[in-house]
C-alpha cells in the first residue's frame, strides 16, 4: 500500500514539473511582430510651364438654342454672340496661364489640353433653375525638350455648380458672372493638376462642383 502511494505521488510530481516547464517555455518564446512596410514616397511635381496647347476637336457640336438643355457639346452664353470656340479657348488660355504662373520648377513642360465638353447654361436655364457648368477635357503633360509624355493623357472633369434665378442676376450685378466664376474655377483646377504628387490626376468627376 505504501508503495502504491509513493508511485502515485511520484507521478503527480512529474506532471506538475512538466506543466511548469511548458509554461516557462511559452512565456520565454519571442513574440511574432508583424513587419510594417514603409509608406511609399511619391515624387512631387516640379514643373515650369513653357507652352500651352489648347485644342477643340472639329466634331464637337455647338448650340445657340435657348432651351433648358440643348443636346450639344458646346453651350456658352457668357460672352456676346460670336465664335464660341474662340471664346472658350480664351477662357482656358487665361486660366492655365494664371494657374501655372507661380510654378518655377526644374522640369520644363508643355501642357496639352483637348476640350471634350463645355456645356454651360442657356439664358432660359440660368434665369430660372440654374444647374451645372459641365466642363471636361483631356490633359497631357510633356517634357518641353523631348516632347515625351510625362503624365496623361487623362480625362479631367471640372464641373462647377451654376447659379440660377436671383442668385445669377445678383452675380452679374456684382461682377461675378459666368465667365468670371468659370475662369476663377479653372485657374484653381489647373494649379491643382500641375502641383502635388506625380500621377495623382483625379479620376473623371474627381473635381467636386464649386460652391455657388
């Protein structure tokens, strides 16, 4: 009987010792620390604009209809009746020049802009419900020396909320008509597009509509 008790006590002691050893090994084991990758550093644009080339494809349709929403690519009433293509080209030229005037980077570039859509408001729409100045174009940035493409071509959406009714009349009276608002908006758009990280063009409709 004594022998059986001694055997049982010995087995119990061995079991306790085994648990203690296992716990010690577990406590001393190195922790698996997840390796965190370093964030990728994006190259920043460092441009100086040497030339601006703006084009309007011949197949874009112009409308002078005073309906609420003419089916056309180009609708513009912010200038007196005349050559709408030339008027829009002047707006873009002014905006790009103003938006890039302060850029003095080491990389000389040429900015190519091809209009895809410039659908502003007719008189009927502007003095009633208002809407959106729908402005879309393709942008390509080229090396000024070699002509090689640095970025693009990329479809850019630069829509702007359009005033309507009394707000539109008040804007005209205070010197903030359609042409001024759109030119100011596009100036900021082009400044944003030619600064910041390389390759960070917004996707189509990436530009939020401007506030009225």
